């Protein structure tokens, strides 16, 4: 009968129905009760090979479910546990809540008990108590460990006078199979190793221990048969393992006298003694300069197994058990990172190998839970012989006392900090990480002074520290946190008013007392990056700090710093950043950009002129005029200048200027054109009105309006001003002036704050004719309002400041037959060029 046959040695299903009432707990929801019917079954079928089932048999005593332990869980919480079903039946104190999810579990034996007659059964079943109903819970238990039988063929028995087998498990248990053993032994699922001890009847007469194949993986609810046969012709032992399992490689062991008499592999320890621990402080090396094991295998190295018992190494990727002759690249990389080295193993293995732990020792960690680390080496040669006992390398790690602490508190803004490191080890192997919010930056101590296990540290930072210093020290996998509290700033800076910052000057204020050890510093920003700190000149009156020679539209950051004798910053004020105002110039203040628009064209043509580009956006139009007011529809059939004409004209359109008309028709000799040959803006008083008439005896103007040029825009009225956040101290411009009837003009500048109040203003009076360009300066007075920021600027030029301007009728060359259409009413004329803003403060 082979293992493919379905064998029915015995089959037992034991049922035990029992009933009890369940009532819900008052604090768990709905009240109610139901009946629980529990049925426990033991299914003794096992798998042989891949898909063949057979009954487990009657080699053990008949299972009685009354001997099964029983428990009930609610999620992960144990609600009740009974050593036997009988105890469960007798328990009338258990209460279960209807509607809750529970799991019933039954078991027999202990999976960690391995050997003969030690089966372990287990089963569980979820259930829900239904109020007012009977809930049936059927728990079927299956074999939860594996069973293994070792069979010897008659040929094998005839060849050897003595033979026994032993199975070693992952739990460290060893189960011996005597020569006449026919029973199955039970094992926790996992890998096992099988060895056979044999003594030949003839020839080599010494007992020899042989490892039978590779490690075998056993699964729960499986029965396995290991068969040992002999081929006397070779001679060799042939091993088969549960022939229902596919893709198995046959195992053959040569048992000639020569093979059996060959020495088994053995290890030689260097730098340690087998199974005797060496004491090493965590992070240090062993006293011996080298710690390694030599492997000698006269029969040729087949396998070299390393088993490691070290939680710290395994947590870092070191394999718990590994065959060093076929270690994966991933495992080897993890081991090498932790100092492991080997030679003579791998693809080119022969008879000698070296397993080196020298650089592994410093990585062995001390923990309060356990300090010992164990490495076990086993080797198998190509003749299936093993070293008699595994070589054991033990290390007992000692506490290195690693800790770091801050020294005395440090001043706000310091770039220097003292700390103390306690370490029985090399302080150079400690790294330090300065916490920066969610990030961290590695820092290196600039000085380390050691005295035994105490090490005084000095740190110098690249920049001042303005928050409590948090630093983490790391040594191997140990971490220690250092927190150094900063004292409050001895000096602080503040800006009393936003308007204290101009384009070239600023006034800051301080709190706190300064002595000569404090230095005032400034850092200028460039493209959103803080520049280097430099000493800053300043004058101090009480708590006011006066700064000058600043650059416009620039961000500055200021601070006071305190240096020690090494010129390291050991304290600082808080920082204060300011941005200077921009030296903004009003666009088109040289009046080179205009565009014209033809308004009326019949007999004569009337144009108006705008001091900005035709397609420019409203926000980009800074200057405007009152031309729209003085150029209404002239009416009737002619385009009469005396009825409609612009008061502000670019000098490049000379034939439309008042100066041109005065020179040609009134015999004046006024200068024309712009300054230095450029374009200027001519601003003249205009007489206009639709009802105006011109005859040889009557030339009256219905309306007389001073020409104007101003910052702002015209929408049925003059809207003065544009948004402007700088504060110029002067306005410079060049002008010519023709004063008619002794009139004067007053160019005006006004600066307003955000609340609409006027904070700066200035004007000059021009009261006589000036025929060549002269330079004019308007000083802007901010007295009493120096601390307010600007929000708007107004610059206004007018041909006259008279509320009733005068004009003169100047007849053109077009006679009465065409209506005198080029005749005009002209008053005072102001020509402006090259307006600029000056920022002295």
C-alpha cells in the first residue's frame, strides 16, 4: 500500500451539542436573549502529497471532544476560556450581547509540543447571537501540525548493522526515531532537518552521522513519509520524500568506505572561544583584532548555514537563517552593511572558507530586554556529513552610556552652543542633527574635548538661532535629544511707524540696553535671498536709530549682535526687515509720447491731443489734459478755432501751438519747440464756445479756460492723482512762460496718504515771461506727516492760476469770406519739459 492510496484506518467525528441562554449586557445596546447551540467536530483527515486525503488513523487514542479546550472571542478580546468543553457546559455566568460578532474556538494539544502521540487540533467559527432565536455554532477542528514517518527499505536494513534517525525542528527540538519505529511524529509547521546515524555490517565499522537532503518544509494537516533505500552496487543511500509531492530532486548519499571514513567538516574559531561569550561595549570592537571562523571540509563544502539570534541585526535586514553558499544579493547586501565579510563561499566554494565577524561586533546593540547575541555555524559537505556540533559565537553587549545634554542656557540669536556627550566609545562616530521645523540639518562640533566617557562639545552654526535649539545625536541606532532653551532677546528692534522708511533713510527703534560689546549689522537681500551680514553705520538718539545712504526699493534686515573673544556671535537681537521706497519716476515725463485725434474737419480741421500712447491701458496713462472740455463741436459748417481748440499741445505739432499763432499773427518772438530739441508740452489759456462769433468789429469769447496738464484723468471733469507709494522730496522741471495781462501760474505737487489726508505738498509761483527754458524746483514739505506712507501723488501744471483768465483775440490769415476759421483766443502760455522726481530722504 503506497502513499497514493486512500487509507481508512479509523475515522471519528465526535459531536457534543449543548445549549444555554445568552442575555445582552445592559451597557452594550439592545436588551434580549437567545439560545446558543454549540457542536464541536474533530476531522482527522490529512493530506498526503498534494491532493490525496487519508484518515489520520488510530495510532493515537481516540479523540474525545470533551477533552478539547474552548474559548469565545469578541474581536481580539477574549470573552471566555474553558479548559474543557465540560467546563464550558457547566458555566452559567457568561453573557453575550445579541447582534455582536463573536468567534468560537476549540483546540486540542499544543502546537509547540513536538514528538510522537502529540497531535494538535484547532478550529474556529464566527457567529452572531440572534435575539429570541437558537444560534447553532459548529466548530470543526483539523490537525494543525504536521506528521512525519521515516521508513527503511529491506535493502537498507540488510546493509547496515545499526541505524537510527533524528529530526531537528525550528523550535530547537530533536525527535529520535529508533530503528524499529513505525509511528508518525508530530511537528509544528515549518522546516525540519533530518539526520541518520548508520554503521555498516562490513567494511568501515565506525558510526557515521549523515544529513539527509535539504531542510524539509512541513505544512499543517499533512502526513509525510521519508523513505531511505540503498543501492548496494554504488553503494549509496537513496532518499525519497512523500512521492506525491511534485518537482522533487532525488537525494543520493555515497556510503563507500572512503566516503564514510572521510572527516566531517569542522570550524576553527579565532578571536573567541566556542560557546563562550565575549563582553563588548556597544559600538566598540572586540579586544581581538580579528574575530572570524575558518571552515574546513575535506569532502568539499556543500552548505554553510548561519543562524543568528540578534533582534537588533534582524530588525535591520540581517537574515535569521541563511545558507552562506547561496545567499541572495539582498541578504548579502544587508549583512555587508552591518560589517559582515566572507571568503571561499558562493559559486567558487571548495574546501576552505572564512566567515568574518570582526566588523559586525560594533553593530551589536545593548538593550534592557537582552544583551546577548548568538551566531551558530553549521556546515555540510558534499558527502552529507555535518560538523558534530554547531560552532557558537556569543557576544554580550554592554551599555555604552550614550546620552547628550545641553550646557547652560544661551542667548537669543547665538551661533554657538556648548553641550556634553556621555559615551563609552568614539565620539567621532556620533552625528548631530539640528531640527528645522519638519526638516533637519547635520551639524558637526567645532571642538570636542574628552575626559574618559565625558566629552565637552562646542557647536558653531552657520546662522543665528532665534528659537529654542533642538538637536538629535545619533550613534549607531541610538538617539538622544538635546533641547537648549534660548534666553529672551536682550535687545529688540521695531519700526514705530511705517512711514519711518523712506528711499534713502530710515528710523528704527530699539528696546533694551546696549554696551560696547554689541555691534549693529545689516544684510541686504538679493532676489529673495538674504545677503551676508556687514557692520552698519548709524546714529543713536535715545532709542531711535537713524540710517542713511540706503538704496531705494531694497529689502534690508537689521540686528544687533554680541561677539565673544573668538569673534563668534553669542547673542543677538531679534531681526527687523524693512523695504525702502522706490525712486519712481512718472512715465512720459519728458513728454515724448502723444497721440492725436481728428475731431472736426469741414472748413479747417480741429484736432485734440493726448499725452499717452493711443492703445495704452488706463492704468498706464499718467498724464492728462482738459482738452476734451475746450474742444466741443464747433457747430455750423466750419471748424472754427475760436470756438473749439485744445489748450495742451505737443510742441512737435507746431502749427497748432499757441506760440506759433502768437509769433505768426501777433508779431511775438517767443521760443518754440522742446528742450534740447525734444518734444515739450505747451499749455495755453483757450477761449472757446459754440456760440462764439468773429467779425471785423466783434471777437468775444464765451468761455476762457486755463490750459492744464496734470497727473490723473479727465472724465467730464479733472480727476487729479494716481496711486503712488513713494515720497519724493522735490519735483524738478524745465519751463518757458508767456504771461498775458501780468498773469502768473503756480505748478503744484501734493502727496496723499491712504486715509485721504494730505501729507506732503509744494508749489512755486511763475509771474513773469521767461522765453528760454529755465529749471524749476518744487520742494515737497512733509512737516508733521513724516511717519505716514504715501498712497497718491498729484502734479498739476496750468497756464494761469487766475480764476478769471484773460485771453486775446488773435486773427489768423483766413479772411471773413471763410469765417476767420483759424483765428483764436489765446491767453498765458506755459511750456513744460523733463519733469523728474527727486528723493533726498
